[in-house]
C-alpha cells in the first residue's frame, strides 16, 4: 500500500484549521500519516489539534496523527520539521484552511499512481494535479490561474509555479534529502519543488500527472499578503536555477503577455 504523509503547518490558525482537519479525517484511504506542526500557537489551535488526534486515535480510519508544538524560525523551518518526521511514501503539505476536494481524493491518487508504476515496481518521483481556489470560508471561487502541464519537468517552472505546492506530492525518500532553504521567507516552496524535480530527473524517475483536482487552496497565505516581496524572491530563485539572462527575458514576456489582453479589451469597448 502506498502511504501518504500529510503535513499541516499551523500558527494561531483556530479560525480555519477545523475544515482542514475534517478534510483529512474524512479521507477514505487508510494509509495516511498526518503531522500537525504548530509554532507554539496562543489561541485555540492546539485544542482543536489535540481533539482531532483523540478522535482519530479512537476511530477505525487507520490514520496516524502526530501533533507537535514548539517555537520555530518561520513556516519553512516548520516544514523542514515535518519533512524530517515524514514516514510515508509521499509527502504533501496541506496547510490550515486548505482541503482535499473529495473524501476519496487520496484513494484516487494512490490508484492512479499504482497504474503508473514501472515494471520494476518503481513509484513516480512526483505526483501532481490541479488546484481550485477557495475563499477564507472554504467556498469555491475558481480554478487556479496557472495550470499544470501534461508533461512536467523542473524546467517547466520557468513559466511560473505551474503546480501549486498543495498539489505536489514528492516521494519522501527524495524529498528528505532536500530541505527547504530557510534563507527564503516567502517562496522557498518554489525552490524546493524545482530541486525535487531536478533530482527526480537525475534519478530517472517520472513526474506523473494525476489529471484531477487534488487540492482546494485558500489564497490567504504569506505569499499573498507579501506579494511584492514574494515576486522579488521568486525572481532570484528563477535566476538561480535558469540563469539571469533567460529569467530576465522571460519576465519581459510575462509583462507583454499581461498587457496584450488589456489592449484587446480596450478595442472591444
């Protein structure tokens, strides 16, 4: 059985955590380890997490829940703590407010991953899928603007982060050797995904498109709140992986691409 480690990072997330916990607990798939890595919250976050663990331990869902709370050095430090403890075949980050679209989402992902196993029984290096955007109350808004390509490689992210972090399932044995770079405050997840995909290419592992919506993402995180700083950081990450010249030219094209539709709209008025 393929096992999944779901890592949820929390800090004073009482207002949005419950729907994430309910979403994970409702998964019909049994091979789930859920790590809740809390940054020493001062609200009711820990109460919710401990109640959830108690319910899960008493149920027959087969999920393993671990709750850890201590001060950290930021979200990516907390993500590294979760990555270090992960014991599943794949690790995915489902943070407070984010949810799985359906109760059988992980069951469907596991089924499709098994169909893509090689003759040598080698699992894909990354499983990835689509993402829907929800509001702060968990209501559906629209599909994520950037859509994952049919064929993904580490070079794909030259066009932006085409796969949402919550829709990116990394094989744990690969990911454990590639910690998040905590020098980045807002976009270390972009850098991490690129490095994971590069390592998969080096190891000859496939990146498999699940071809379904695998995450509902709440667009209220630090990247959204600090948009300008995040964009600057992402530029530095892209330049590091793809080179300064190519990154500059690509960003010139991003600007042109954004302007052209606006001009088209003006002509139709």
